[in-house]
C-alpha cells in the first residue's frame, strides 16, 4: 500500500494535519474514533465517502511513522 496516494498534507486544510485525500478527515480523527471503540465498519458506514483503502492508508502511514521514529516515545 502506497499511503502517499491517499494521505496528504495541505497547510490550508486543518492547519496542515495529514488528511485523507479529497476530504477534511484527518488521520488524527480516524485514530481518535478507533481509540474510542469505533470499528472500521462504523467509520465506513458513518462516512460513506471513505473507503477501506483509505483506512489501510492511514495504517500504512502510521506504520511508517513508527518505523521512522516520528511518534512520541512511550516511557514507563
């Protein structure tokens, strides 16, 4: 999955937060919903302009962020 085809950042949309291309739905928004118990099915049903491939791109983007160390380190 090439997430760059579906995840974009534009300083004029949501202050440059990564969003799903063609929408104002941010990666952060999708993660917040999932962290609060939403399922992929619930997201796709509630936002019919989203596709399963869009959600896969969110996961691929996050995977690359983790690999590149772009996320905050968790300390115990």
